[in-house]
């Protein structure tokens, strides 16, 4: 009789969401004080930043994502936080925003700008902002210029869109946006709290499940991902950039 498949997700329970919220809060702090802002969170996923934005801002947040099941989890999260009345969701694509011009005071996007490309994000998403509204993006960064080919491979076809933080600032300025703040996440954010513990977990799981080839394959792929990030850790980062729409 075949053995039942063992589902192993070595990332479950790592403190990534909590770690990331610290930086979402710092990014929110780059904006001037806003009264009950209308916020659009693009590619909101299951809403870890979305709910925090509602809490921090005292305003309303629309979370848009292409993944309907993630939006359901978002609303469960919002309800659990007592913020369900200030958060709504919309299933759709960031490539085609169904909102009139000037609908929001803030557009927020964590881990999503590469889907359309930085310049297209600024232009297309900026349209739904009020004049002088703000856009805050959490983007993949090169921690230093001239990344080697191996580091570039990390982001596949999106690699051409990745810059250093200074590079993004220049690109935003070229689009007429005023950069009001930016920061790279510290290396410790990814290594101490995520990739380091993940690597340890994978090593121990690989040690304890030698027979199941499917599980081994998945773990081995994850192990290689961790190793890749370890090798190119001097280049691979992520950062926030906050801009004011022209
Ligand atoms: C890296 S996750 C980030 C989720 C969330 N912003 C966070 O920081 O926890 C990227 C999200 O973008 C969504 N996504 C990818 N392509 C999209 C598209 N074309 N339109 C809308 N959402 C998209 C995915 O479903 C996923 O939830």
C-alpha cells in the first residue's frame, strides 16, 4: 500500500509576517500625518500588511489581489483584528485597475511592482491617486551595483526591473515623482529571522524523512533556494520607497 503523502512546509511558523510588519510600520512612518486616508493595497495577498495599514492609518483600505482565496483569508484576519468594517477586498489584476482617477490618498504595494514593472506601476497606479497622493512600494533591491549573473537569475525575467534603492529613486524622479523616503531592510531581517532558521529546519527534515522521494525533492529545492540566497546575500535585498505623485 502506498504511503500517504506527507505535507511539509518548512516555512510554516517562521516569524516572517511579524518581522515584515516592523518594516511596514517604518514605511508608514515615512508619510506625513494623514486623516482617515483612503488606501489601496495592491497585491495584498492574505493581508498581513493590509490589516496593519488599517490599524496604523485610522482610514479605510481596499485590498486588491488576483487570488480570491487569499482575499478570504484577509477578511478573516481583518475580522479577528476587529477591523473588518474598514477593509474591503476586490479580486482583480493590478495590470488594470477598475477605479476612477483620484480615488485614493495612498497606493501601497508590497512584493507586487515587478508584476507590471516599476515605471508602469508609477504611471498606471499613480492615476488612481489624488494629486499629491502617496505611493509606497516594497521592492526587490540590489544591495550593491553590478550584481553577478547568478544573483540576477534570482528574479528570472523580472531581474531587469530590479535596481539599487538609489537606482529606484532616480527612476522615480525621472517619472516626475518626489521621493520622500526609502530604506533597505537590514540583512538580519532576512537571515536571522527567515533564511537562517529555514535552512536549519530543512536540514533537520531532510535528515528525518529520507524515504519519501516527493518530500525529499521539495525540501531539496527549498534547500537550494536558501543556499542561493546565502551565496548572493551581498546583493539580494528588498527595500521600501515612498513617493509623492506629481
Ligand atoms: C509576494 S505576495 C505579497 C502579498 C502581500 N502584499 C504581502 O506583502 O504579504 C504577491 C501577491 O501578489 C498577487 N498577485 C500576483 N500577480 C497579480 C496580479 N497581476 N494582480 C493582482 N495580484 C497579483 C499574488 O496573488 C500575491 O498575493
